[in-house]
C-alpha cells in the first residue's frame, strides 16, 4: 500500500492549522496526492479540469451572494426588523421554532437550497430573531445578540441535517446505502428514509424545546448584563470623584 497518497491529508491539516489560503492549500494537497499516486503533472491538471466541468453547477450557489449583499446594502435587514417588531406575539424562540419547522419540512422534500446561512440566516432569520428580542427588552447587549445569531445558525443546521435524510434522493441516504451494501446489508433507500422520520421528529422536539426556553434565558442574560453595567457605572463614579480631588 502506497501511504504517500495520504500526504494530501497532512497538507490540508497543516495548512488549516497555519491558517493559510484554503483554496491554495486544497490545490497543493490535490497536486501532491496525484503525484504521489503515480500520475504525472498533466494528468493531475486534467483531473482538476474534468472535476470542475462535471461539477460546475455547484458554483451557481455563489451567484446568490452578490444578490444578498445588494439587498442588505439597501436595507433588507432593517425592513425585516421592522416587520417583526410589528408582530407583538413574535418572540425569538417562536421565530426560530417556526424556521426550524419550515427548514425541516422543505429539506425532507428535497429543497435543501431553500435555506442556508448566507442566503437565509444572516439576512433574514437572525435579524428577525433579534428584532423580536429588542421589542421586549430594548437595546440588546452584544453578548445577547451573538447568542441569538448562534441559535439561528444552529437552527438551520439542525433543520437541514435531520430533515434531508427523509428525502430518498439525497446524497447522505445513498452514502448510507452504499456503506451498508459493502458490509452485506441490503436496504432500499425508501426504508432508510422511512426510519429517518423518527430521528427528525426527535430532533425537532429536542431543539424546539430549547427554542421555547430561549426567551427565558435571553431575558435573564439581558438583566444580568444590565446589572453588570450599572455596577460598573456605580464603581466608576466614586473613582472619578476621587480623581477630581
């Protein structure tokens, strides 16, 4: 066995640890792996070109990012905040719980690109969740805002991860089927998707419960942050008075 072909893994690990350019690190790792595997330089470059042509549709996703940037520049987040602030029943937990349900259902139908961090969480969901909290607590401390954004990103991850396995034509189902088949276990994709439903329901219940408890945690965190600010101001006032003397 030629263990030199694993040199690409080492290059990727070292490059990411050193925080080098990811594109450069992956390219160098691919070249090193191809050369170590016995291919000449021309064959390696041909493999790169063939992979790019066969998977060029993946780059279409990046066309969404400039559109999102233009929308944000012209007030997408502000409009989203205004919309949510008018809905008095909206809370951070309810907004994220609703998105979790939509994300999981659409992923189960194969619409995995409907959500996402860049095209949905950052411009829409996170501002909506923050606006719901600001309606109840006023201006939010930075730590609270960061916590809400983290929960919004986590909600997207959970909804997609546990929802997509219900769709039989998703890559993860085919990967599981292939792995089981290699080990002598024959299962149809439909059966795998069927047994993914209880897992998706359990994930929704667990993460949904966290969303329902989030409003209480945010309220406590806001009170603690404001109490800390008041103590800091009270401590600074005597110090300023002593300095004036």
